[in-house]
């Protein structure tokens, strides 16, 4: 009988370390962060990642409202409490049990940080780098690498001790291929009768884990989605899902619906056939034709889901679930100047990161489902590739935002939502206080970067 994921036993206890794989990673306690003074916030020369300094954490007294150039909501305060630099461009961020944050980058190291004070807890040393996608569930960590494989790690967290982890196995692993060789018949898809290729042929760009059934989904630039049965350590389904690169995916833990987005300008909804290993296409969301880079799934208190998609035109489209698989287009969140590369949700908040080097915090009205932009977080010097958010209280009135950028820095932002204030009068909204609209703000990116992007936009 297959073990259940909701068992009290730790997930990692179900797996034995694969002795045929590479040795378990080495761990070191990283040295203290070097302290340097803040350099000017705006760049006066072309973007140069190598010249980006290592910032020191800001004290609690640095709380301030958003700067005058940035539209801000009177009920929100924020500050950047830490800015760190490690091993190249940061591709992925994930949190573990709210106490630990992990970052993946172009290097072979996955760094672990204490969630609040960003004290370095250690790192995982893998045999391959380019950790484009990463996610954690309970004491299991999934990472994708340059060799187009997924590594599964068992992790241990302890506030008073350093981060510890061991590699459990790799997907696809060597034993998986050996099983194929020994069989007289190659495993086939029950619907198409075609052999299942368990190896991605290009970058694995995203992952999603459906913990109810123990299914790990991976999406790749090779346009395919693969479904992995975690406890069997094998690929049970593989299919071409889009006409271009697959950039992101999310899974609804309540019903198992899988949402994927692609550079072909579509968002698709998939569902595993009951009792089978194959998946079927349920719905195609094609509100526009721009490449879509990011997806996020939010839930209301009534368990209604909201699907958000960030695209290359700087907009965030969202859909509202009405009945079962029926989603209505709810509107567009406008404000970013360039492509939206990452989106995360936290309660009724939506947090987006963009190629324009800014982070926007949006709030969804619980009744009308309209959105307003509460703040624009500026400070990065390059496109923001990944985000994560952790609530510090049950009502999400205080939370931490983690951001990774192509400027090779990892920043931590502390955000506080104050008590609700009276609705802004309509006159102020008409005069330019429409927090959800477009506006012209001073770019954080270098002038040469912005000029290049605007020239490309005019050509197309």
C-alpha cells in the first residue's frame, strides 16, 4: 500500500540515500556578512553586476514611508532590512517552515539563510549549478539543475544550529534507467501508447508539488511537462503542453488542477485522469498574446481561487473562479513598465517583481475583487527574477518579502500594514492617486538599459 503524505512520519524517512549518485554535499558555516556603506540608489552608468556592493542590514529605526516619487498607501510601511550578495544571478527562492530561506543561483551552491536576520546557516553543494527552480515541502527540498535533472534533498532546520541536508535521490536516477534496460517492454503512455521519455531535453524552468497524491510536476523550455510519482521515483507522464518555453506552473492543492504558462502567450489548466497517470487539458486562458512568465494562485476565505499571470507587457491579468473549472477574467493590474517576471500571493495580497527592477504590493478587495497598489519597493539595480513572502502573524499585517535579482543581490524587505484608513476621496483619485494605474517613475535601472528596452518596444 502506498504511503500517505499526511502521515505523521517525516517525508524524508520514506527515502533511502541513493548510494549510486554523487556524494552527499558538504556544508560549511558561512562567515559573517561584510559591511559596506550604501552606494547611490540610482545608477549613473550602465548596469554592471560586478560593481554591485554588499549592503549591510538596516536598523529597526529606518522605518519610513514610501519615497515621494513612489505612490504609496497611507496604511503601509516598509523598509529593506538586508541586502546580500552570493554566487552570481539569483534564479530561485523558497522558504522552509517559515524559519529558513533558501536561494538558488547560477552557481552549484544553494544557500540557506535565517528568515528574519538573514544570518547565513550553510549551503548545499551540488554537482551542477543553474538552480532555475526550487521548492520545499515539509522536510523535502526539490532543486532543478543545469544537467536537466531534479535533485531531492532531506533537510533539517534548527534555529540554534547550522543548516543540514542530504541528497536522497535524483530524477531521473541511474536505477530508473537500469530498470528500463532490464524490461522487455519500454513503459508507455496508456492513452497515446508512446514511450515515456523521463529526461527533459532543456532547462527545467519551474516545478509544482501536489502533496495530496505525491506528484511532482516539472516544466521545461523543451515545451513538455513531466509528472513524477515521488515514492516510486519515476516519471508517470510526459506530454507537450505548449508551443513555446514553459515558464511557470502552480497546482491547486484542493482539487489537483495544474496551471501552466508559456512564452506562447497562453495559460493552460490540466487535470490528472482519475485512476490513471495521464493528464487532460481542461481550459486555455488566452486573454492576450504576450509571453507569460509568472503564475500565482491566491485563495479567499470562502476557498475561491484567484489565478494571476504576469506577462511581458508589464501587466498582471487575473481570473476569478466561479464554479468548479469555470474562471472569469477579473481584470488587469497595471503599473510595471517592463515584463513581470515573478508573482506571489499572501492572503489577499499580491506581490509582483518586474524587469523594471521594482516590486509592487497589491491588495485585493475581499468583496469586489478589485485591486489597488499599496507600494512600490525600489532598490534593486537589475530585473527581479524571483520572490517569496512569509507572514509574521496570522492576519498577514506584518510580513517579510524576499527578492532575487540579476544584479546578483538577495534583498529582504519588512512590510507592515497599519490599521485601515478611510477610503481616499474620489477627487484625489482623479488627481493621480489611482494606485492601480500607470505612472512614470524614475527608473532604478541604468539609463542605457531603459533606453534599450524602449527602443525594442518601439520596434515591435
